[in-house]
C-alpha cells in the first residue's frame, strides 16, 4: 500500500497546455467588488463558457443577473436515468493590491516551482478547471462520448461579494439546476500528503458596526479629556465581544452548537498537526482562540468571531490632532452546526443593545448575505463514493475533516433538495485573498484524478 500511495501522490502535474489555459483565465481581473472591473468579470464569464464548449459541454450559457453574470453548463449522460451532479463554484476573485505582491503582479500569472501564482489560481479558478480536466479524463477512460452521470455546472460571478444574486439564480433556473447531488468546489484540502474529505462547513454572519461620538471631527486641543471619542468606544465594545477564555459573549450563542460527528472527532485527535508548520504555512504569528480546543477543533467544530476591518479618523492625511467623530468595524462570525445565521444576527443586535452607553450613537448593519453552516449527511452513499475516489487517487483511506470557511451549501441544499458534498484543491498556504496567491499544480493533478474517479463511482452508489 505504501508503494501504491507514493506512486499516486507523485501524481502528474497538469500538462503545459492545461496550465497555460488556466493562466490565461487567471490573467482576467474578474474582481467583483470593483465596479471598474465589471467588464472583466463579464470577460471571465465568456472565457469560461468558451472553455466549457472546448471541453465538449455543448450547453454552455451565460446567465445574467442584476449584478454580475454566472456561467451554466450541462453535459448529459447517455442514460436519462443516470444520477445528476451539480457542481458549484465561482469565477470572480478577491481584490488585490499589486504593491503587496512579490512573485508576480496579481493578474500576470507565473508558473514557478511547481506552482501557478496569480489571483484566483486557487480561489477558485483552478478548482473549476479541475472539473473540466476530470470530465475529459473520465470520457477518455470510458472510451465513450457521454459521461456516466449528467454533470451540470453553476459558476457564479459574485461569490466574493456575498453571492448577492444567487438566490435569484436558484429560483429562476430551478429546473435547469435540478440535481441528485451537489458538489461545492470552493474549499481546501488539509495537505497534499494526507487524503481527506470535507463533510462540514461553517456558516457566516457579517456585520458593520459604526459608533459616533460627535457631529464632526474635533481638534483635541479644544476638547481633549472632556469629549466622547468614537474610536475608544468602539474598541471598548469590540473587546467585550470575547471573554478571557476566547469565547464569544453573545447571549445564548453556544446553545445550538452541535457536537461533532464521532468520525470527525476521531479524525481531529489523530490528524497529524504541527503547530509551527501550520503557523509558517498560514503566515500567522500565533494561534490564539477558544481555550480547551485544538487548532483543528477551533477551525471545524467551534464558532468564532473576527474583526475584518477597523477604521477611525483621517486615512487620507495626517490626523492633525483630531478626535474622530466616527469609528467603524466590520465583523465576521463563523458558525457551526446547528447554529442559524439569522438567530445569531438577532443575538448580535440584543448584545449591542445591552452594551450601549450615553454620549454615543451606534449603527449596526447586518449583511443580507448571511449563510447557515452545513453538514453533509454522513450516511449518504454519494459521500461514500467521494471517499472511495479520494482513496483511489491517494492510495490510502481518506479522513473526514471540516472547512473553516463558509459556502452557500445550505442554500444550495434547500434550493436543489439534494445533499451537498465538498471537494476543493486549495491548501492553507495558498494565500487566498492575500498577496502572491498560488496553487500547487500537484494538488490540481490529484484533484483531477479524484473528480474523474468520482464520476465513475457516483452511479455505483445505491440510492445516489
């Protein structure tokens, strides 16, 4: 088995032409949060639709929304009763500051040292391309003109801004998106050397809190020591969000937190984990968090809160001795089963009302694009099929893990009335949303092998 595993893990990186295709797509600056890049997002959608057609997906359509477009594709199986798989991902990318990139500018992809660098190479254009390469490999192995399952693709163009029109797409195109199984490919592996299958993702609640202490910025020489300071008050409020044990202090926040499945709990205790290596890989200086839980437990089984952005005072000029009238923070809550996003949003509102002080105004804006956590039904045969596919590609059984980020999995499960699986090719060190984002070409190779095998395994799963 060890020899088999080593041979499988050695893998073969995608061919030069395949990597060149991915690089061409990564070079399109499909930044959804920048209105000036809207044409680039549309150009990215056209590129992907053409790539679908080149892969033999004859039905490839661009679905417009009131915002930015999604891309839909469908490759039917020869058997009309074959299972239907819907693959979800996204083609828009996070904003990038070119001045912070060292290896190559964000939209000038570079292949170097077994990796492809560029914004979106890992999150999530590389993951989408894996599905197209896997379809081609699946057809070649079958020596057949049609896949063993009907494969549909929904690749949206607004994931990085909260999937603001996804609900509309799912409602308007319910018939086209009907499926027996959904696969979300916007997630991470644990490592290249440890075969894993993600079975749970966290939900999210994002909110913006603004505190005002005056009608306008005030010169400190006139009022210092006797005036409200919005920045101090915001910092006081934020400090109260967690206690000394690293626990979130919202009322009843932990009441609905479910115990992890026994298989996941076992995996958490046996998964190889080196804190120093993890810190080096992710670039973090320390690993604080809720006391009494390991890093993997915090990532996959415990909820959390982060401050994503903090602003106060002048950012375009020296402060000049001013006391800022306003201070703001963007908050991100990560949720776990069985928490509900809308309930956590209400808990946040209640918590803030309990901590207000005279002399300040408080404005809390909860995003409309909150998402619930999701757990794949552990006994579903499609999950077993994915485990078999991962084990085949790696030459060793796959461990169950979770995913620390969020995905619209619960929304997709409700809309399609189907279980959701997760498979991605990202790694913790791929620098998603940061400078010098990259994808390991070997991860793409293994991902292609897994997905090609999964298309074979899915029809063999009774009841899939």
